[in-house]
C-alpha cells in the first residue's frame, strides 16, 4: 500500500523528556492516568483536515508552496480520495484519537449542488470505512459557508434569500455527513456572517436572519436524530470587518437574545480570542462561567501581527491556564482540543506536519500535568477563596442575598469607616505559577 | 465679578463658514431648525467637568502642565468653589446647554465619608443656584468609583464587601446630587470593575456582585423618585486589563443575563469603541439596534496609539455616521452628546478649551447637517431596501416567518439553481457619502 | 473592436462638485492650473496593474470573486494579451496619465526562465505599441520576487545563492522592460526580504546580501543606460514577519550603512506607514526631510484591521497633508501618485473599478486644492516660523552654530532663569485646517 | 538602624528549584560559573530607582496606591534621604550588584536651578557613601528631561532655545553625578523628543537640534573625563506620538546621519521594542548586528495593551533568546540588565517589590542557563551555517565578493535551472528550543 509519510515508519511514541528523537513525544503519554482519566481522555486531540491535509502555503502575497503527493490526480475526486488516504495514515501515525472537517475539505464542490452532495456522500462512506478500520473518531464536522463567491456577502446573513436557501441545504448535508460519521459535535463558524459597511447593510435584519438559521439547524438536527453538541465559534475582524460573532460574550448575548442558549455551546479558538483583544484564558473563562465552553481550537496567534496566523501551540504556561479552566469544569467532552493550526509557508515538507503536531501535543501535555498539579496543591484556590471570604458572612453575605440596600449599607459604612486595602499579590502568584514549569 | 476667561468677552456666536474668527462657530447655529428640531435640541451638547475643568495635563511621564487660575485657594473647598464659578462662566460663554460631572469632580473627597457627603451637598447647592441663574442643565451625574486607592481592586466587584458597601453609599449620594440638580440621566462607568489576572480572581463571583450592585441602584433610584435614565458606559482594557463592560454587546449580554435590560441603556464613547476593536459607528449601531442607545460620549481616539486619548471630535464624516444612527432612532433625549474629551498636554492655556470645544461642536453640526440631508435624499435607505427585497416575498418571506426548513429549502434550491452574485457597491456608496461634505 | 467596459462610453469627464453622475469627476480637472502646474502635472496619477487588472477578489478565507472577461482564453499568453487590451481601454477611459506593473503581472511565468523572458519581451512590445497609440506613460516597473515558491525564504536574502542568481536575472529583464517602455522610475519592494525566526536566520548575512543586490542593480541600470529613478518601498510585517525595509527610517539607515544613498529614493505607501505604527504623513515627512521622497503609493489602510487592506484613498484631509509635503519639496516628479489599491472582494463588477479610481482621484484633487491654498495663505508656515524664532538669533543661533557648550549654557541659564511655557495650540490649528474643507 | 523591609531579615539566597520559599532564588545563583563568568558577571542586574523606590501606583485613572514609609518626612530632601536609605537596604537584601537613576529620582527639583543642583550634589554624596559601604555599583545615571512642564514640547527639540539651554545645564550635572558615582554608562531617553502634530512642528529643525545636543554631550563627557559608555534608548509613541527615537534602526539611522556612531551605543527595552511592532529579540539583534547593543532594560509589555506596562520579565524562553544574542556578542559589559519594571498598582506592599525582582532574576537566570547550553550544543549554529553554505563557495562566494553581476548571473542561471526549495524547519526548531526548558 502506498505511503505518504515514508519517513515515519511507526506511530509516534512517548520517549520522555530526555529523548533527542524529534519524532517522539517528550511529554504526551496517551495512556498515562492523570487523576481519573488518561491523558488521551483529558486532551481529546483532533487534527484539523483543512489545515493539515489541504493547506497549500499560499498567502496574500504568494502562491502555494506545499506540493503534497496526495494532491495529484486526474480528477478532483481522485485527489480527494488520495487526501483521505493520506489523512488516515497521518492520524494513525500521529496517534490522535479525533479529526475534524469542513464538507468542502473532504469532498470537492461539484458543478451543481446535487453533484456536491454526491461527492460528499461518497467521501463520507470512504471516511466511515477508514474510521472503522483505524478507530479514529470524528470530533466534529462543519460546512464551509465562506469560501465560495456565492457567500461573499454572507451565508445566512446574505441579503439574497437564495443564498440563505443554498446555505441551508448545504448545512443539511454537512450535518448528515457528521451524523453518519458518528461526530460528537457540529460546529458553526460564520466566516462571512458580518458586514463591511453599514452604507449597504441592515444589521438588525441580518442578525435576525442568522437567528432564524440557527433555529432551523436545531430543528433539523432533531429531525434526523443528531445528538451531538452544536457549537458556535466566535471570531472578530476576519474575513468580514465586523463579524456578528466577535467573541464569547457577543455570541452569548446573541444566543440569549434569540432564545438559543439551550441548544448551543461555544468553541473558543485561542487566536480568535486574541484578535478580539482578549487573552485566550479570558474567553475560555467567559464561556466556562456561563456553562457554555464546549470545545477548544488549540492554536496561538502572533500578537505582533494583526491577523489569524493559526500557529501551533507553543507555550506550556498558556496551555496550563487553558487546562485549569477545562479541568475545573469537569472536562470538555464531548468537545476536545482541535489543532486548528498550520505549518508556516516555508515549512514545505510533509514531515513538518509531524514536527508541528508533536510540538503542540507535548505543549498541552505539559499544560495538563501542571494544571492537574496546581489543582491538587490547592494553593491558588485557597488564595482566591480567602480573598473573597468577606462575602461568605455578615454584610457581604447579606449583600449577595439581597438583604441590603444603599441606605442600609451607608449606615453600616458609617459604623465601620474606611476599608483597609490589601495587595493583590500578582507578582508573587506569577512566581508560584512559574514554579510549576 | 472675577472672570476666568477674559479673552472671551461674550458668548461664542455663529458667524458662518467663511468667518476667520477662531472664537466663533462656523457651522453650529443653536437655533437653526433641522427638520423638526433646532440644532441645539438635536445635539444636546454637554461639557464634561472632569476634563474641561479638572484636567491637569499630567500624563504617565510628566507632571501637571495646566496652571488653572480656578485651582488656587487655601482649601480644597475654596478651590472647588472657584472651579464651579469658572465652569458656569465657561458653559455660558460656550453656550452648551448641558454639563456632566463625577461626584469627586465638583466636591473634594473629605477626611471621612461624612465629610465627603457634606462637601458634595454644599457644592450641589451652589451648582443648583448657578443652574437656575444660567439655565444650564445637568445631562448626567456619576460617581467616581475608580480613582481612590480603596477601589484599586474594584468597587462593586471588589473582593472585600467593605468596599462594596463604600461604593453603595457613595453612589447613593451621587444619585441624590443628580436628582437635586434635575439630571436627566445617571451614568455608571465601571472603571475598575474588571480583573488583572485570574490567578487571584473569581470572575463569576465578581460579575454577580456587579449585578447585585446594579439592582440596588435601580431600587434606590426608585425609592427616591429619580426618574432619569440609568446608563452603563462600556470600556475595554483601561484601567483594568479585562473590564467586565468591554463593549456594547458585552454590556447587553450582562444586562440580559441578570435581568436588567428594562432599567438601563448604554452610553457609547467613541474612543472606547475603537479600543475594543470596533468602529464608533458599529457600537452605536449595536446599541441602537437593541433599543438601548441612550447617550454618546463624543470624542475620538488616536488609532495609532493604544490608549484612551480622549481627543475632541474632528471628522465630520464620522459625526455624520453617528448622527445618522441617532436621527433614525428619533434622537438621543434624554441623553445627549457629552464632550468626554480633553485638550492636549501642551495646550496650556484656558483659551485652548474654547478652541477645542468650538471645533468639536462645529464637527457635529456639520455631521448633523449631512445626516439630515442624507435621510431626506433617501438614497442609502433605498439602496439598502432594494438589496434585501428578496426577503419581503416568496421564499425569503417564508424563511423569516418560520415556514421553511432545511429540507424544504433544499427542494427550493434544486428548482432554482445557483444564486447570482451582486456587487455590494461599497466604493460607489463611499463616493456618494463623500459628496455630502 | 471589443470593449471590456461597455458601460463607460467616453473618457471620464470633470462635471464639478454638484454633479450627481457617479461616472464623472467632481474635483479632478486635469488641465486646471494650480500654481504653476496643472492638476495632472501635480498629481501624476498611475493605475496599478496588479490590483486593477489582476486582482481576483480571493482572500485567505475565500476564492476569487471577480470574473473578469479579459481573464478568459486558452493560454496564459492569450489571457495576458486580453488583459493588456482591457488595461489600456481602462487607462484611457479613466484618463490617468501613468501606469505601473510587475513583470509577472503583464506576462505569465513560463515553464523555464527563458520562456518567462520571452513572454515578458512579447508583452513589453505590445504595451509599447499601446503607449504610443494612447499617450499613456509608464511611471514604473518592478519585478515580482515574492509570489513564486522559490522566493519563499527571500529573493536577494535567500539562504540559497541559486535563488539570488534567479532574482538577479529576473530583475535584469524587468529593468530592460521598464527601460523599453520609457519608465521614469524602477521600484524594489522586498516582499520576502526579511525573516520569520532567528532560529534559522543569519540576519547580518542576509542584510549584506541585500546590499550587494542593490549595488548590482545600480551597476546594471548604469550599464544599460537606464536613467529612471531607483526606488525602495518600505513595508513592515507582511508577508514576512520581520521585513528588512520596515519603514522610511529603516530604509534610510540601510542605504546609509551600505553606501547607497546616492542611488535610491523611497516610495512611501500609506498603508505600509500605518502598519509600521506611523501616520502616512509622518513617513512622507521623514523621507522628504532627507531629500529621499520619490514616489507615493496612494492608498489607505483600515486602522482597525491589522493587515494591508490597500483601500482607495478616501480622506481629503489626509490627502492634503500628503500634498503639503509634496508641494513643499517641489513635487514628486519623476515619481507620482500610484493607486496601489484594490476594490473590495464584494465589489464584483468591472464598473466598480471606475467608482474606486474616480473616488481616489477626487480625494487627491481636493487635497491638492486645499494644500495649495494653505501654502498660499501662509498661516501655518508663519505659525511654525514664529514658534522656532528663538533659534534664529542669540543663544539659539549660537547653539546651532556650535558656539555653545554645556558649561556656557549653564551660565546663560543662570542669568535667564526658568523658561516660560507656551501652548502648542494644536486644537486651534486643527480648527484652521478643518476650515479648508 | 531603621529598616524599611523588616520582613526580609537577610539577603535573598539561592535555594534551588524545589524551594517553596517565596523569598528565595530558585535559579539565580550569583557565584555559579556559567562558562567563563559567574551568573552575576553575565547578568549584571540593576534595580531601577524610579520604579522601585519612586513609583506611586498612580495611573491615568487613579491616585497613588503605594504608601511607602520612606516617602514620609517634612521636606523633599528628608524624603529623598529616607528613600536612598531604603534603596540601599533593598539593593543589599536583593543582592543586585547595580542600580540606575534619573537625577530627579534621587534629588528633588528645587525652587531654582541652583537649588536643584545643590540637592543633586548632596544626594550624590550620600549615595557615594552608601556605594562604598555596600559595594553596590552604579550601572548608569540619566537626566529626567520629560516630567517637568518646561519640557512639554521637548527638551533638546523644544522650539524654545531657552529650554534647550536648561536641558543642557541639567544634563551637565546629571553627568557629573554619574561620574562621581563611578557610573559605567550614561543613558539618554528622549521622553519628549518627538512631536504631536506637524501643524506646529519643524521636524527637520528639531532633529538637527537633537544632534547638536548629543554632540555637546559627547564633548562635555570628554571635558570632564567621563569614560562610561553613552547610550540612547529608543521608544515609540509614548509620551510623544511621534518619537524621534522610534526603534533601534531609527536611532542607528540618526546616529549615522549626524556622525555620532562612534560615541553612542543603544539601550534596548523589551517593552519599547514591542510597542514599535518588533519582538524584543529583533531589536536586540538589530542593535547587536551593528555592534551597538550596549545595555538592556529588562522588562516585558502586555501585548494585548497598547502602552508601556513595564512588567517584570516572566518568560524564560524570551530571556534565553535575549541571552543568546548577548552571549554571542561577548556580553553586555559595561552595560547590564536593568529591571526597568514596576509592580502592579494593586501590589501595594513593600514585600511585593521583592517578589517581583526575585521572579525577574530567576527568569533571566533560567534564560542564561538555557542560552549557554544552546551555544555549547551548537545545534542551531550548525543548522544556520549549513543553511547558508551556498554562499561560502562557487557562485555564492563570488556574489558576495562583488565578482558577479546581473548578466553573469543570468548566464549561470541558464546553466543551472530552477532552484530547489528547502523547508525552513521552523516548527522542528521551535520544538528543539522548547526542549531546553
């Protein structure tokens, strides 16, 4: 059988921190128990089909630099088939338990909608066979509603109802494919759901269209018995200047406004959070605090560049901050950590895909180990609990119970005088955090 | 009687666009009717006491540069009195109908809370007399819950209930003063309501504290019969890294989560919107679309600098975009346009305050004129209406009525084929907009 | 003869500010004398072939949306020919006197270097004929050393000398073509001359390679008798994270370090200046103050987005600030104003290209008119001259003549005491500037 | 004798990575030999007097929060004396070998220039005694030419020659004090040497004034026999919008233009580099590649905030990248690593100053250890050397020797055909770097 990754003879193995083998894990040990779950169960890593199998290395100033052997063939479908072959070889050699896809990643757009559907169904069948053979599972599917010119002015938020109809029909089949492949989530990223200028836009109307679309999606999922979690992925500024799903808070606001909170959770991407001016940790915390953190697109942006660079995670401290939030909410399942990340344009070779993923997996393994230890030690939890203890009794407790008002609090204040100030100890806490690495 | 602005002998007058008099309005003509209201009624300009009367020119790298004659005197209260004298001289010479203040702007913090209250009450009485004498009205009052060290870790979101009590008592009196002065709004800007690091913060708890605080404020306003509009002012990043009121969408989400939407509207500041990564126009549109745009802090930031520069408005096109949204929602009243803006550190002289405000008022007058004409002409409204017309009948209408689903839309699509794409005509629309200036 | 722009029957004409015809100039009147030159002579507008004729509307998240009729044909060369046909129809209908190109814009990359050369020579001949027929002239040519995968790690700064050789040979022919077409400038934009990570980069070596390359270019120009101005175009961050030509100051530093200042001037692009954290005006002023401002890429970026959006100029005040610097240095010639700008992805139609250019030309016409009037009035020049007058005599004069030192100045100071501070009057000056629009 | 830091009984000691003592070093072991120098000799840590002793916790939205016991006393000079007492207690307890100061940090501005001089001389004498007693040395002195209102429009670049004279006299005495204290460097940070608007600025003139000022400083240093290194510290955007010393490249350009390169080196501050859009490492590399890296202000900015946050270093990987450049240029001496960093506004207590510095010193100790090991291992150096080897022989060698030209290279190319592309291996290299931590 043809191999696309001949340099990698066997699945990537754990060799420990002292290994000099670039094609081995130094920290990720799938079966190692951390608390009550294995590393694999905690992290639920997924490979993103679009970046890993389909990225070309093109950027706004240059052409494709990746010459993938699986991207050769007489027809689109032949190339799609080879790409799927290569993908499952990659997944199994990398040992990630999950994958994710857009409909148009795995099956080419056809000359007509019907042909696109046929292509997708054919590739879904092929992927299903591979899943059964390899044990690799589908974390989520999604529909690409942003690349084709028809979606230039939006999909569900397009001013033309015809495009809305097209998007609806497309999502129907993407959801079908996700169900067929046992996907445990389905994601919506509204790549063009936003506007460029209010000079030609009715924002109120477009947001109502989008809400209608989500309600239809909920209904359709129910009608076919799809029980996976529905997820919305926030992103600001790209590709549409004003995206309706700017960040976690904006998405939550939207879901509340349109009575959708029971049906959706949020997929937080690190690079999207930072483009919105937040830290990754902040947007995770916002989503988690509302009980709505469902999945993580694990990547990192370059904060000195103003666009979505989708780099592989590289900072174990940030991974630990992420894992702290995830562990404290009891894990991400059915969601997981999807490497929505790509190798640099100058990293031409297939082997670079292994380097990149191995690095990302080790970073999150280190993050998991640190986060678990931090929680076990309890130092930070104790510090925080103590800091807020005035709200657990007396006037603080009465405030939160609704038993005080401005008049009664003034009276209390006049008896108690000026409050003492207390250091927040941020530098000391940062030193303690650093000691975990 | 002592004058603080001897260079300005009489109220600033309208002299028309060809005037070379730097101390005259070129475009702002208070009594001119634009549609059914005068310019003054449309724009409802207010002077911000903190910047205009109290700014010192200090910045993080340098000391105060403004040597205001009203800031001399033996005691804090003597200086406060002179400052109020100067303020009302300024308002009447500038001819703005409104002013805005923080409690600690008009009356100094005392040695004890009670003394602070006494100071505030004394200055409120003095201001009331000036209002009656001059006809200048109060657009809004607010409490400064961010400058004093006790608020370093937040006011309502402080981990110490003692500080919460202090803030409550302080707002009580700020609201009393606002009512006494006939203020038509009361504003909350949560300067330190946010967090620096999750290492010492319980975000969920702090947000609940903040909600409790707002509910108490609603109750208190009711208890004293204050009928002005309550407003929340979003701001990201400053002074606390992660502010809970990041932008309009975040505030709306918060108000929805905690059942506060009936009681609050939003005060959008231009420079805060841009620090959050939005255009001024965008955050206005977000607030207005939810029926929650209540007031505007009319300033502008320097997009090449990463902090709140609070400059006076200078772009008539942006003012027009702002006024378009305001006119279309039927005006801002009881809110208005508050110049939350300061002269540059190197603009030492009292006369510079006049130059700055005159420039800002003329910019918004030009913006109002253009916006009114744009609405009268109807070109943009027609363009937009036509762009979305597919949703007014047929499948588009059925979609919005909930009469379609993914299955029925696929069927419709198979009958109708690929949608045609249409240019959004952004460049042409921008040319038309430019023709209004 | 086939027309590609049937909606535009005749050259765009000046119709004055009150015209409602979207396909007319409101302010640009080519033959109108402003001072001692016509508008056309002052502004020297050029169309950028790459954006206007070759842009596809593709972005990092979506496929081409522009379906240009000239981009159809059986072979690359047939399409190239049609594109040139359309280009000269566009230039003449738009009435811009100049155009600019990259070698690979006008002639396709061939299967071998020799074939590429042949293609370029063929298209150069065809363009020359068009130039003679229409009177349209070439502002500048340049070589595309950044799109092809061979240049992924740089052209002159590539770690592989083979690529350096390729780039050299390519520039040779691009310079030949520029000379053949009577180009009055030749531009270098080092799209990939920078680095992604120091982990694999020898920065010192790469900068020396680049200097060598520029010296060879100077020698080659001399050897063929090309007398046009050589220009370097600064840009930060894109497409390479750390570009060696970050901004005007960095380029000037480089030219000084490698003894190249006699041979090059600088081409300032507005959007590149703002990506570097400067205002457009600032980088123009830096280049002009060193006598090195040679050309302007007239566009504008979106300051709320972090990448090169290359929009058409839209702010007459900014255009005026640009023209002030240009007029004061006696004009740009042999350089000009090149619209390095593209229509938005959603502006699909050929006619949108006219709207965009007409808008940009009118903006600069307004800017020229204002700048000329400002200089004639002399208000700002007088203000500035007066502000620095202390350096024209006495101690100030002696300082600049080198006749004072720290000891003598201390002595002078002890005699003269504390200096008085003077307002910089920024707000007043901004009001005066606003009065020109 | 009075102690200001009673919680710290003895000098901070090295206790190793497993210590849980927050007041111990985990990695910094002053006397440990790394290669041919001790950690102390490599790192040459200095405490910044302005932040550590003089910061108040004030920010643009709030008052001082730090209530330092040394900042109490009847007169400015009494407070200055106590502050110096506390400072040397702090230095010796922290065990940093160096300190740095501005003239106005250690001695208050007097009512007249002469009084300011007297104050400075008195405090210099006191500091000298402390230095002799404790062995703590002065890394550098500098003059504060930006805080006082007289410098609002610049010091050397002020439009008023009177202010230029004042700045000259002030620097004279700051240099005297530095010499008296055996300072091994003298720094210029041009806090207000820039402009706000070209409407009132003659940039060319101001830059010439600045050059004149630097030449005078060189002459003065020579005249008094001061042999320390003169340093210029680049910074963009703050406090003046357009600073003339934007970044390392801009400073180098300026020094070249005005024939000053023999007399100055550069002091790179991490947070200034990132505000300019560069990585810390990049600006270090730029300065070092020109032989001009003289000192480092070791801090870090918050890349999600747009101003100078001056936080203590916290990322050992970034410290390693910094130390790699320093080790490769043979160290920084006579320069060092100055903690130009401050504790957060909410970190009220004196003990927080210890936490912050201990954290920063440990971070750089880890960085030094990793950088030393990286250089010893030689992996990256080998990778880079191999990557550029084509320039060591054949056509590459001839190119750099000036023995090729565009014609000869085209001929060579035609013989050798299309170059092969090679992966830059960035992800793999990043994984190797990560393995050092």
